[in-house]
């Protein structure tokens, strides 16, 4: 079982019901994983927004970046590209903003933050990448296509 304890059915359902995603730690540098994952999310039909104060409003794949997560609300999901030791603060902010779920990227694990999110009724995915899960679960080309739902 995955470190987050979520079943394939739970991850599938989360990916298919989500519409608006904030990508915290998004980068405008093509060599960064967050750059590619952000493009992946846009290509799947999500209303995705990059959140990174270091970008100073510069666009990532044509979408203007935001300095703070609060500017991106309301949110279905917050995708976190931060180190494990920094992820908890983002999770807490996502909880405070009423996000529906948080997704900690590959290598990012914060069990205490995940427990706080779950206690608030928020799904917390850890140590996974939506691009990898999408293919592994055989999801449709875009959200709303209907194929791939179980």
C-alpha cells in the first residue's frame, strides 16, 4: 500500500472530480519537474494556476503565476512541489483556505501534516505524482471525457 494509505479507486476519483488546482512551487524552468507536471495538468483540462512568489507574476505555460495560495482560492486541490520539511505549512494553508485535497509530490512526505488535513476532512495524497498516477490508472485523455472512470 502507498505511504498515504489511499486506494487506487480513491486516487482515481480525486483526479476525475478535481477541476481547479494550485501548483505550489511551480517553476518556469523547463528542466524542473513542476514545469512538466503543470503542463500535464493543463493538457488534461484542469484549471491550473502556478503559485510561486519567486516568479514575480511571470507566466508558466501561458498562465500568470500568483505570489500566494490565498490568491488562487477557491481550490479543489493543492499540488505541492516543496521539500518535506516545508510541506506542512502549505498543507495548513490549504486546510485554512478550504481546499478539497492536497497532493504532496514524489519524495514529499509529512505524516503529521497529512493527519491534520485528514482531521479537517481533506484528502491528502503523499509521495505520488499525478502524471504518473494518471497513466498508471488508465485515465482518459482529459477530465470529463468519461473513459477510464471506475
